């Protein structure tokens, strides 16, 4: 039962971070975007860091079972990877221009 609670809580938090934060921070007036992308990136960074730390604290103390601890460490790794990707995108080291080009090529040819 505790594993199900860990999975559900982290799944909901992941959805909030990946979908909720960008939806809340993007203000639009027609086709004009009024909000800034850096605000969404900073909020995503902080949220991923806080959830990773919360899972780490749970794995180190609050959770008693071995399988439950391992599950918490998996979620720590998941949110840490999300944090790393978001940080690299924010700093400009990682971009998806190649994906944009590939999709435009597909659009032209199909």
C-alpha cells in the first residue's frame, strides 16, 4: 500500500511539474504570449529540486521497507534527471532545434 502511495504521489507531482507549471505561467491574449519562459523554467527547476529532496528525505528516514526505499531512490533519480535537463535547456546547452528541423522536413515531404 505504501508503494502505491509513493507512486501516485510522485506521478501527480510529475504531472504538475511538466504540465501544470507551464500552463499556469503561460498567459496569452489571443495569439500574443504575455508571460516569460524563464519564469516557468525557474519554477520547474525549483519544483523538481524540492520533490527530489523530499524523496531523498523519505528514502533516508520516513520509509521503512527496502522496496519502498528503492522506489523513493528511483524517483530521486527521475526528478534529478528532469532537473538536469531543465537546467541544461535554461543555460542553452541543450536545445531541440534538430527536432524542429526533423518535423518540418516531415511536414514538407508528407
